[in-house]
C-alpha cells in the first residue's frame, strides 16, 4: 500500500531510490524511543557518488542544492526501510547538513535548502525542522553534501 508521503513524492515527480548501503561500520538508522536517528547520508546511487567536489570551487550553489535533494531522497528511503512507511513520520525534528566548502564559500544554508525545501514540500508543517548548515573541508568519497536527521516517529511503532 502506497503512503500519503510517497503519493506526494510522485506528485512532485520524484521517486524513492533503493536505500544506500553503509560505506563503513555503522547502521543507516537507530531508534531510541520515538526518535529515529538517521546516519550521515550522501548523494549516491548504487554506491556511486552523483556529485563530487567542493562548493565554491567545483560546484555551484544550484548543483549543491540538487545534491542535497538527492541525499535527502536517500535518507527518506532509509527511513521507509526502517519504519515500513513514511506515514509513520510525525515530525522532522532536526537536520544537520555538512557542505564540502572551498575557502571563502559562505552559502552553506542556500545549499542545504535543497533538502529543507524538499522536506517541507513532502511533509508540510511536519517537515519543518531545526537545522545546522556547516561548511567542512572534506566529506566521504569526495561528495559535496552529507545529511543527518532526527525524526520523531509514531509512538506505537515496534521494531
């Protein structure tokens, strides 16, 4: 059965990819009570980076924005795999966005808006979240974006 959230993604012309496999020794998501902590997610498909490089040197803000959207779709795929349905999400509590940034690049918030804007488009008010957008020197696999999320889930979920 398709979820309301997946229907909304289709309306936006988007589909969830297969959830990406971890690239090191960690699990994609961990539950604590009614919170789901999603590990760092990057813009990959089938294990291959779709973007590489640093913002302000190799990539534009627009390319970073798109990389953030792709990373978020991967995060949503992980959440769906963990919960069984994206309808089990009550609230996106917090997102941290890491942006591989060249010296002097200061538009990290505009880049991470790619993920934030998509969360609000998909979940509405429940997608509004607290956020950090941080510039860093390097990220795994030379990708430009890494996201981590804290998600409040329905109280009655077991797993």
